[in-house]
C-alpha cells in the first residue's frame, strides 16, 4: 500500500503532445504522448529551456501584490511540463522511452536543485505581500523548500548541498530502476504449485523442462506465498522477491543514506532524521521514536501470540512436535491464511468472483460519488497504454468539472510494481485550474481479493485528495500536506470495504455481479483483527529501522537490518536483502516511514465521524470541504481540529490496537 508522491516538480509542448480523443471533454490538458526517445529528449530540452526563461522573468518581476500568484503560475508550469515525464518513466510500455524519461528526470532534478538555491526568488518570496493566512502558509511552505535546498547556506556549503541533492536523486532513480527492470522469474513444477489457485499459474510461460515461470509481481507472489503447500516453493519465491534489488541496491542505499547524513550536517544537524522531521507533525526523531515505542509496547504480546499460533498450525499440519517446529519467514502468510480459513472459514481468494477488476474500480468510484458529492464520467483518451483509462470528476450539485483521474489496473513488464498515485497536476481556484491524478495498481484480471479492494480504496483516497482539493494556489494543492499526514485520508477509507451498506453499491455499477454473501463478509470482519499483532509489529519494525538508519553517522543498511531483524521473534535469514527492495527508504519516505503509523492515528480519529454511516453525504461533504479541499493551505493539525471540533488524539488507534 505504498503511496508515491512526486517530490520533484513538470509539461506539455505544442507539437509534441498528441491530442487526446474527445479532448474537449477533459477539463485539463491531454496526456502527452511519447512514442520514442527522440520525442522525450526534445520535450525535455524545450521544457527546461522554457522553465529557465520563466525563472529569469520571476527574478525580474517587481515584488508587489501579484508576486505570489506569479510564483504559483511558475509552479503550475513545472507541474504541466515536468510531471508527465516523471510519471512516464514508471509506466511507459517501451523501455527506450522509460530510459529517456529517466535521463530527462535527472536534468529536471538538476534544474530543481538549482532553482531551490535561487536567492533572488527566495528573497522575493519572503518579501511578497501576504493578504491573509493562506498567503502566509504558502510562503512558509515554499520558503521551507528553498531552505531545505540550501538557499540560506554560505556559498561552499550551498554548492555541496546541491551536489548531494543531485546525487541522491540519481541514486534513488537507479535504485528504483533496478527493481522495475529486474524481470525476476521463478520456475516451478506443477507439483510444487500444489495448493495455488490454477488461475495464478496455468496460463504462465513454461521453460524447456515444462516448469511454470512466475514473476514476483503481486498477482503471482501473494497467492503463492499464501497457498503453496510446498515449503520449498514458498522459500524460493520469497527469496527471489526479497533479493530483487540485489547487492547493487544495498550499495545504492548506503550511498543515499550517507549523502543524506552529509546533507543534514551542512545544516548543523548531526543526523538526517531530525533534519527531515523538523517540518513534519512529529517535529523530530525523538518524538517519532517515542510514538513507535508506545506502539511496540501494545503489540509485543500480540505478535508472540500470533507466532505461537502459527507454530501450532505448522506442527499440526506436519505432524511434528511443537518444540521441534520452527516457523520460517516464508511460512507466515501460508499458515496465517490456513488459520484464517480454518478459524474464520474466510478465504481471500473467494472474493475474486464478486470483485471483477473493472467493476471494482467503478464501485470504488461510486463510493466516493455517494460520499463526497461528485460524479465520475469515463472519457476516451490516448494515454500511455491501452489498459489505462480516464475519468472526468465533476461536482454532482453544479455539474462543474473539477478534475481528471487516470487509472492503470494491471501488471505488465517494466511497469511500477506496487500501488501508488501520482498527483500530476494540482488545482488552483485563483485561475480555475483543475487537477489530475494517476492511480497505478497491479491487480489480477480474474478479480480482487478483499485485501486488494482495501488497496484500491486506499489509493483512490490519494487520488481524491488531489482531485477534490480546492486551494487558491496549485503549490499548496491536494497531497502537498505534511508527509506524516498524507496517508491519513487513504487509511481512513480502507475500512469502508468491511461495511455491508457500502458493498451494496456494487449492485449499482454491476447489476449482473453476484453480491458478496453476508456470511462471507461477516467472516472477513471477524478475521480482520487476526494477525494484527504481527502486522503492526512489522510496520513498527520498518519504521524503527528507517529512523535508526537515518540517525546513524556511518549508515550500513544491511548490517543494521540483519542486527535488528536478528533480535525480532522470527530472526534474520542469511543471504536475504530486504533493504535492497525497500524503495520508500531510497525515495521520498527516507526517515519518514513512521508516517504510515502516525497517519493511522489520525485516520482512525477521522473515521469516528463516519461511525453512524459510512456513506453519509453530509459528513462526507463536510470532510471534503474542511480536510481534502484545503490541501496544504492550512497546517494538517488545524485541518483535523476543524473537522473533529477538537485536537486529534490516539485513543481510537490504541483502542483498536489492543482490541
Ligand atoms: Zn498510501
């Protein structure tokens, strides 16, 4: 359930962007088409050239009442110019185009790190007349970006900061490319696939010996880990996935964390975690660590209990004694699933029949329509791949088009292999600018499990945050909120899939779909809390590792991981490299992974308002206006306070954790 936010900044160039079909029905620009590397390179050069001219114009502009609007115009230009390329490098079907976009992305990173040290623009930003609190917050947010870029540092340190930031961008790109292009496949005989649903492997390619070749993408990986009776098969799949980034990525992650440490040093911080957290809700690593310790204290018992149950299930299945039975990391999903099936007789696979992918998408959109007073209308559009689809989001009451949504549902070679949303464009009420979000997941064409439906709602939550933002400035739009808040709106919605009233909406978008039987959902609800101790213990572990790694003076990602994991109940497995695939850490979530748990506290608090009715249009629209609509133009704690009528607290979260 990863959410990826583009942290860098964007284009649409005359002559290069092929017009989309029915472009007039899209409120924003058509998606730019890149058919070969030459088009990418030409668009890149043209966009960067235009951006540089605009910087000069901004530097020369008198600092008067219109300055903040001009600054925001520039931001909007960057979104339209740079973001499509940053996105295309993750989803384009043609490797040549992806690689050209990746090279272009580095040129943009160089542009951004130069711009963020532009003292003239920074001074003007701080001096620009502010009409109200929204203007003041824009200045505070944007000045922070310049300051983090090193604008206020003395010359030598400033140069060093730019070099480090450019280096980090490049290393992060290589890290992600290694995963995207790994193309890992694992060969299994039919016997080894015993227990795995045939739909997962029967149509797969086979090698010369007739073995089935399965990728490590989610539609293959998850069902195999949950249902392959052969422990050796599970182990091979698990090892293939966990080693995907390889030693190359371990080295890259070490370089990235070292560069971050040096960067923090330039600002007088002795570690990157404190440097990075100072503008977030948590404010510093000590607060984040104290929060994590609190979480840990409440899940430690549950984790051990879960583990002993897994061991008992394994001993029973294999007919071994409890004391001689060891649970391995490749056993956990399998035995947890067995317990879930036996104890709660719930089978995630059973949901696929009820949740065909396209209908599931329409259902999820219908939930948002009902709740937030909007309409989604599918429109024809030329996008990056024939599987991708476009929707216009409009206000239900006025019919006014508000936004565009792109959706890319299925896995394919070279595509980003997790679930994420790219906010491609932010809205700005001052110029009637509409927003665009792209939702990217990797679902099985046979249908979704309930867990995957949760993922869909989660990602849609990010898209809605972008799409329904109604801020004055694009540069404060949608998901440009504090990073330890950004997951909250998405996490809040995950719970919606367990509600019968909500699931009934499926009949409105798919009259021929069989409704999920009440009994099946009841079982899923009963099973929901099962394994919570282990799940939260793992999240806690990831977050603690991330903070520890970014607090170290000489970071050694693999050694630290092995040491910390060795101390966990399941221990560390030699020759495995989890950090090599931990893209959050290499990218924008470095020292920020705790934000998933931190946001969850807020999500559960927000969810309380929907307790009586998860489809209440009154509460939904209040939420849309007070929280989503405000994007980053008010600080996150204030948004939450205005919606709840009080400050947020962790009661709902901790009650749920120990339930
Ligand atoms: Zn997310």
